[in-house]
C-alpha cells in the first residue's frame, strides 16, 4: 500500500523532526509517494534556503501522475459543503482525488483530511 505524504508532514519533518519515526519507517519500506502539487508547495522554499540534497531526494520519490477530473473536484466540494465543511481548498481536494485514483492512503497533519474522511471515503494513515 502506497502512502501519499502531504506537505504538512514534510514541513514538520524538515523543521523539527518531531514524530519522524513513522515517516522514517515509510521511507525505509519504500511506501511513500509524492505528486507535483506537493512538490510545488515544498520545493520553492527549499530552494530559497539552498537545500539541494533534500530537493533531489524529494524528486527521487515515486511520483503519482496528476490527472485532474474537475467534475469530480466539484462533486467533492459539493459533498463537503453539503456536510458543513467550508474552507476546503482545491489543493487539498486535488490531493484527495490523486490518492483515491491511485488507491493510496493519505498521511497528513492537516485536519481538513480528517474532516473529509467519511464524507469522501478517504483512507488516512493515522
């Protein structure tokens, strides 16, 4: 089972290393995947602080192809709104769609995913 590691996990991992045992295990077992959206959120800041080795390692992770189905994103957003979830951003919905398309779990500290778990039938790593 592949695990799509969200930006929030990477940021905490790079900043403090807190709760890093789980991510270290997933890395060691070659279970993690990434996508271009998550890279786009991470790489610019890493470039500013000249973290070339980390950037290279991120690009070496198995990458999921993004195939955005806008009608499905509209449906996801509708379901969230219908269930009282305002403020779910399109990037989070794209991560959800990408994980579902590839039958991956999502690993994130972002509470939005927990709130969407039952509504959108997500598989979260908790």
